[in-house]
C-alpha cells in the first residue's frame, strides 16, 4: 500500500478523503453490523457537521498520499474535572493490511498530544467488548479500563 519509510502524517480530513474514511470504517466487521443500509448522504451530513464544529475533528493518517487510518476526536466540556475538557476518541481504524505496524500507536499518541494542547483533563475512548486485541493495545498505551459503557439503539 504505502511505503513504510515515509513519515506518517496526521491531519484533518477533507471532503475528498471521505470515501476512504468510510471504506476503513465499513471494512471493520463490527462496524458493518451497525452500518446496515448506509447511504452516501449520511456520511456527507456527518462530515459537514464535524467540520463545522470546533469541538470535533475527523483525522486521517496518511503516508505517501495513501490514507492508512482514521479517528474522530471530540472535545467535551465537563462540569466535573474542575470544569475541564475531556477528549473522546472514536472510530479508530487502521487499514487491516497494516495493523501491528505502529500506525495505531502513532495515531493515539498524536491524539493524546492534541488533548494536552487543548488543555484536556482526560482522554477517553470506548471499545467493543469483542475487541480483546484492541483492549490490550489501549492498555499498553496507558489507558485504564475503568468504566463499563452502555448503548441504547434508537
């Protein structure tokens, strides 16, 4: 896919990146269950909302003009944590042919640095219970599995 010797660039996604971002998300078997019946207009609407919101960023990881990964960062003001910000990391995806090559680690480390730059008190993420390898990965990066999450489908 992309030359491993080129540096990994992390940047805000553009509208032109959207098809590749959606491909990465849909390539994930668990995401496929949630995205049944996805139409093209939905991701465009979501991208436009993310792009317009200063508390949201859609990030791509790129090397040699190829998008290798993506994640969404949301900055949430809190009444707790002394009124601090929490950065929520969502939809972390790395191209399946490139997993275990350090791309995910670079993405998460970059995100944590972005959280520090914005003055966040905490960085958090959720990971599906079926993702044991992802859980081990996040723990190696210093995340603690401190809470249980719940979802209510609407």
